[in-house]
C-alpha cells in the first residue's frame, strides 16, 4: 500500500535526539532549540523565531499578543484547518469567513475589505499548499485600516512570495512541524515575530507568563510572574529531531518538488482535456510541494476516485469541511458575502500521496491508476 504521508527519516536527526537524551538536558530552550531558531532566522531573514509545541500554540500566542477580547472579529478563510479559527474563538473572537479563490484555494484578497468592521482585530491569511496569498494587496489593506496580519504558514515553510519567505511578511507568522508537514517534530511549530512590538511579550507568554528569557540573558536578576501565558515551548528532543531535517531542508524540498513535477508532467494533458484540474501557482510564488492535489468534477466523482485509488493500492485523502458549515463554525463565526467557491471547490479536491522519498515506481502506479480511472 502506498501511504499518503511519511515523516522524513534523517539518520543525523536520530543522532541529535540520542545526543539530547544522553545529555539529560531534555527540557526546552537548550542547544537544539537555539540551533533551530537561528537556522530559520538566517534562512528566512526573520527577526525572531520562537519554537512552539504546535502551529496551534503559535496561533494561540498570536491571539494573546493581539489582546483578542470577546466581541472582536477576525477575518480568515473558511477553507482551512480548525486551528486557524479555534485559536481566536478561544479568546472570544467572532471568526468572519471570507470566500476563497478557486485557482489557489487561498482567501480572495478582493473580498477582504468588505468584511472589515470597527470590530476587526486581525486578518489571518492561510498559504494553502505552500502557495502564497496575494500579500501585496493584503498588506495595503492592513496599512489602510491599521489591522495586523497573521500568517498561518503551517504549510508554507521554505516557500516564498516575491522572494520573501512565507511567515515573515505579516506581523506574526505561524509554522507547523506536525508529522504531516514538510519538516517534523512529531508535534511542534514556531511563531515568527516580524513586528518588534510583540517581541518581549511573546517570550513571556511562551514561558508561562514569566520573564525567564530575560533572566537567562542577564537582563533581570530574578525571574517572576509578570503576565499571562502558558507552556508553549517544546522539549529539546523535538527540537533535535527538527534540526536534523533543517540541516538538509534543501534536499527534502528538492525531492518533494521533483515528485510534484513528476505528477504535474504526467497529468497536464488530462487537464488540457478537461478531465481534471490542477493547482495554479503564480510565477512570483515559489511553493514547497507541501501537497499535490487534483480537482475532479464533484463530490460523487471524488468519492469514487478515493475508493478506486485505494483498490489500486494508494491512499488519497480529502480535507477541510468548510469551517462556516461545521458545528463550531456556526456557533463562533459567520460567512461574509456569498460562498461561491469554498464549498464547491473543497468538495472536488483530493490530495495524492506526497512525502520525502516517495519512489518513482509508486508515483508511476498512482499515475497509471488515475489515467485508468479517468479514461
Ligand atoms: C497543520 C495546520 C495547522 C495546525 O498545525 P499543528 O502544528 O498541528 O497545530 C494549522 N493551520 C494549517 C493551515 C495547517 O495546515
């Protein structure tokens, strides 16, 4: 059976994890956490990167940093993972869902302005599949109304928009290193701080509301409880696992892009014959092959496709019940404007197996099965 996903296995990462266990310095913010943060700060030209226990945790930190209060509104797409909304709903915000563009599945930047009210506290963009949202337009809206931008760049590590790394464009960026993402800690993530005004408080929130980070830098002579916060920092074991992968991030990225290109080359004729649709990537966006999806006619054909592929030995999956039509989404949010694409496009989309080290034979098996299904 060809699995849908596999976490990258990097021997060096295993060595680093063993190194941590032997050293007995297993708690957070040790050697490997520092190495990961510095690596990302250099590679992505980011002001500050703080490792977290998940992208969900990074989004929750963003909600605390923006001082989200009951009654505030936060704009985001409905076509996203629950954490994008949940992190803000937890602090009492109403989630205002905006329709997506059918070509990239990202928030439609032309519809954001109409969703803004005096209560709008943030715009959360999601770079779906590692393909950037239209950030120039969204930045202009942010400046015009003085509303901060949070990037949910869970899927966008190592991808760029006009040569800027995703996660470093808005005020705050959130990465995921969950097992299903391109680089993994098991469970893990990072908060990227691009707007300096959030820096000091972010360190405090991440350390249970204490100024422990300043204490370790010798800036205060004892550390104490100074603000609200939680335990948002991951163990060194997780950081060591990640560092082994970051060291060969280009290699992992190239391998994924090669698989993406293989799928694309073998499916583009079927797209030209209108048998299916493929993703659109604007030429100023460099994606990271986080996923390869195809869009079929409708829900019924997609269900048949998933069943057929499973019979042929390949796990293909769909995702995201649009948040505005889910139980909590109805309770905590509303859809701004008309749902022209969110529901119809999400019903058609299916993801093909994609991971570091996916073999050529497996990809050929998948392509042959797709051709057979469609012909
Ligand atoms: C995976 C994902 C998350 C959640 O990441 P965790 O690290 O599992 O918390 C959030 N948003 C998007 C868009 C994701 O794909």
